[in-house]
C-alpha cells in the first residue's frame, strides 16, 4: 500500500485489536496517506471520499500477521542445509553445527554485538556460543558475558529467563523504549535518566538516550553534541556515528557527515 491517496475498506468484519478486542460487524476502515484515520460502522464512515474503495463483504479486516517463530541462536548456521527432511536437517546439520561453536564464532558474535547493540539476533547467538563447551573462556569471564547477553536481550524485549538478577539499566532501557514507541516522552525520560550515571555505561543506554533526545525535538546542535560524545565513547558502535551524521546533514554540513564514513589513512 502506498502512502499517497486514500482507501476505504467497507462492509467487513473489522477486528479492531483495541483493549476490548472489539469486533465491528459491517465495519469500515478509512486510510489516508498510509495511516488509519477512522474505524467504525460502514454507515458512519462511507461519507469519506476515498480514491480507492474495497468491498470486504463476508471478509475479515484485520492487522497483518507477523511470524515471530524464529530461532535466533541459529543465525550463524542459517541456510546450512535445504531441501532435506526435518529430522535429517536437525540431526545431521543444525544440532551438529550448533554444538560446535568455536572461539572464532564467539569473537565474531561479540564484535557484532558491540557494533550494533540493538542487533537482538547477535546477542542470542553470542549467548548460545558462550554456552557451548567448545568456547575456551575462563568461567568467571564467561558467566559475566552470559549475564551481559541476558541483560541486552531483556532490554531489547527479547524472550529470556535470566539466570542471574538483571541490572537496573536493562529494565530501564526496556521501559523507556516501550514508552517512546507510544509517544510517552516524559515517561521515557523518567525511566532512562536514573541509569545514565551507570559506570561503565552500556552502549544500549547511550543509544536509547539518543533516541530520546531526537524524539524530544531538541535543537539539532544538542543531538549532534550528544551523538559526538557517545561516538567518542563508543567508537566501534554504529548508532552514535549514524546519529551524528544525521545531525550534521540537518545542520548543513554534508561534507563532515560523509567524512565520518570515510576510512582514515591511519
């Protein structure tokens, strides 16, 4: 569906997915410029003039379905075998490969997590690699890294049952990002600000802070200064440099923005 024009879907069974899970018989949905503007009975909404009218009589009008059944810990071996039976695929490929993660796999996963702390799949993969017997890491260091993975997975809204109590920043980031998603900026600030003093500061907290600053519609220079600060603090993390580049573009400094992505001669 394009964002131009308007669409009226009428005469259908509308599953609203509102807090009451209301179903509207002979319902209609009016969409304008890619956004749902109104939902109700067909008789109440047909007064709108729409560029496209769809008759959904005898049909269900509902949000699109998203398949959330994924095995994130198997990301590194995705595509290892195709066109084989399920049992053969599991016994002879997936379980064999997943049970033999190496130190190199752990290193790659760690670098992915540091480069993009919002990459939920990478955190799952690293946690899975650390649990493998083939990763030769000191027990204390491994336990710390697993706890760090669990904190990040929880903060990003992933499905996790932590083996140890989570640090305060994990829940703060989760609740702040959830509030920001629904436009509750003040609530997002309330959740996040107390953990900005955590030392060492987790990159996910810094990135969430940048999202909050941008959503607060502060002057571009304020976002630019904060992004530059976090870029200096986390030079191998992508998000701060992307925020910084956006701010430089908005302030009319495209050359500086481009130079951020240009490899240095050092």
